[in-house]
């Protein structure tokens, strides 16, 4: 017996609350909204906590922020596995938001990755792979030190 995994159903359930909260803000008729999503993670004892941050800014100087926490009941020791899951969570939420708001004119979507481009950091070896993953599906990306939603905002809530 094979189990069929339905990403679409999982995504909708995973981010349902986030999508509802974003919808309330987007109905506020923001002019030229910019949706930025980034995820950070941290291992705590025998669990791994992932926090996805959503920041919406607009040319009318309005700003809205929200965090969504997911805790896995096990340690993810591998840096690559954690960075990959962070990237997947960011991609999934941005994709869901894109599907909902793609018809809206003037909206920008951006992914912030908690990865350094500096060779002195271990995460730099995965930068090209993870960044190109998001670029291939059409999202612009930023990495540290410019990825403030992942490296500062979401990071604050992983502690």
C-alpha cells in the first residue's frame, strides 16, 4: 500500500491562518504592496522550531507583520536539512500568496533566506542551490545581510 502525499492540502492547512490574516490586510487596499516572506529555525532540546515571518509594506507607508510558528518534534541537526526546510516553507507560503494575489496589479513578492553569501559562514555553500530554487519559480530573493525578514524578524521568534 503506497501513501500519496498531497502537498496542496498540506499547504492550505499549514498556512490557512496566515492566508486569512494576509487577506484582511490586502483588503485594506494597499497601494503597490510588497510581500516579503522569510523563515528561520532553531533547535531546542529535542525539537526544531521554524518561524516564518511575513512583512507587507506599501507605498502608502503602511506596514504589517505576522509570524507563523511550526515545531517539529525532533532535532534536525543537519544545517542543509534545516536550510532546505526553511526555504521550502518560504516557497510554499509565497506560492500560495502568489496564487491568491497574482491578478492584482503592482504587487511584488520577495523571499528572504537566512543564508550568508560570505565564504566564512557554513551556510554559504548552499546559497546558490537554495536561491536558484526560488528564482526558478519566479521569486526574487535576498540573502544576509539584506534578508532582514528571515535573519532578524523571524529569528527573534525562534528563541
